[in-house]
C-alpha cells in the first residue's frame, strides 16, 4: 500500500470511529432514566454473582461517572470495601484498585483503596484516589511491581463494546496505554503473571454486533 493510500485509509478509519462515538453518545444521552437504572442494577447483580468475581482476590475497577454515562459501579465497589476483612485467619476481602489519571497524555495508574472516602474529585471531575493516603503513605500501585496474589478481575469502562470484546473508548486512550503496559510489564512476585480477566460492562445501546 502506498503512503497516500495508507494515509487515506487511516483518515477514513478515524472518521468512522468519530461518527460511531457521536452516535453512541447520542443514544446514551437519550436513554430513558428508568431503563438506565434497571440496567445499572441488573448488570451489577450479574457481576456480583459471577464465579470469576467471587473467586478473585483482587479487582481493578473504575468509579462510575454520570457525566461520561458509564454503568454504575457503586454496588461492586461497596461489596469489595464493606465485606469482612477476615473470617477466622483467612482473608476474604478483595483488594480493590481504582484508576488515577496521571496527566492528559494517556498515563494512568491503578491504586489500592480501603474506603470510599479515599476518593476525591480530580481536575477532570472524576472520583479517584490521591497518590498518598491520609497518613502521607504512598498507596499500593499495581505498576510498581507489587505482587498481587490470586485471580484478578478488571471491570473496564468504555463508550461501547462489541460481542468479541473489542472496545471503543471515550477518545482519551488511557486504558489502551495502561493495558498495553500491564501486558508488557515484568513478571511479579514469584515469577508468574497473575491471571487477569476483563469484564466489559455496558448499557444496551452501547452493545455493538461488530466493531473493527
């Protein structure tokens, strides 16, 4: 393919993505509020009873933002944060990591929180944890080589997904960069990468048959 043909192909591709984003945003904005609430509840109920969720020791999650028209995750976060820390000598509470946007250059981190009060509004008006806790200690950061034991679940935010799991983001590119870096990061702890299971949660208008 010539350089000109390649540029034209790339231009058409990004134009198609832009049109699709606009279409999905309109449909989500016009979504009936009662239907949205029903889907919020149904989606979270499915996640909470899923075998992968029950068996995971840690969870990467996003904190839902109404402005971005994302599926509510409050029940999922509460389940992780409010469950007993231990039953006897066995730890049963999941470790919960939520995203912290570093800058506007697609860099983000996943930081561990222990309470919903650890979240503060960012400059982008998204609830996220500060890099240090109330005692001035750095939060556990997945990207800094902490060993994470057990199956990991990852609930991904996005504008739309297709049935093969391909994701159409909001245009920022944060998840793309983070997941790419996570896949290529050094092995942790005992020399083996933890198993990471992705769960895409979305409203019905954002479900695409196929997205390339």
